[in-house]
C-alpha cells in the first residue's frame, strides 16, 4: 500500500511538471512594447453595402504586454464611400497566438451608422494568420454577427515582431 501511494505521488509530480512545461512552451510575441501597421487593406461585406465587397485602407497601433498577448488600441479606416463611415469599435482588440502561424483576434467589431441600412458588425473572435518573414497579419472569409463578412485583411506590422514557439 505504501509503494502504491508513493507511485501515485510520483505520477502526480510528473504530470505537474509536464503541465508546467507545456504552459511555458505556449507561443508568445517578442519583443514586448508598441507596434503599428500602416497601408493595410480591409475588404468587408456588410448591410450598408448591400453585401457588395468594399475595400478600404487600414492602419492600426497597439502594444504587446507581459501576458504575451497583443492589444490593438486604435484602428483607422480610410478610403472613399462607405470606407469614410466605417469605424472599428469595441477596442482594444486582443491578439492571442494559437501557434507560430495562426492567432485569434478577439472582439472584432465594426459599425456604419450614417448609411441606410446601417451596419453593426460583431463583436466576434476571428482567426488570422501570421507570416513572420514578411511581418504580415492576414484574415480571410471571417463571419461577423450583424450579417457581415470580413472578406480579407492584410497588414504589415512594425517593428519586426517574432512569434516564439
């Protein structure tokens, strides 16, 4: 009985150590600090465009904190037509690494209020890809509540960021 208890305690220690190793191995951003992206593109389908795809410019800024997640604090959308009225809301958005190639962007939301019909898209979590060598964040065909689709998102981030496995 004593050896069975010892075996159970040893097994619990091994499982605990393995769990700690797995947590420490979670992918994270490097370096910590501010980042930005300019001259990106955003294509979206929404009620205000009667589901026609609208392509706008996008710039953003944020920071990487000590919890190894990035926060996007500001989003600026540019262009003509609906793009002038399209606004990001529900900021900050949180960017969390799933692995070194894909991330979850939490709380994505957009609004167009001065068009008929108005659009109120999100807030939803979407999946984005990370191309480290090109510092590019991309998303394709992500559904947002409010009858909206984020068709594409492409933006290059600076300064150079790394996703550490």
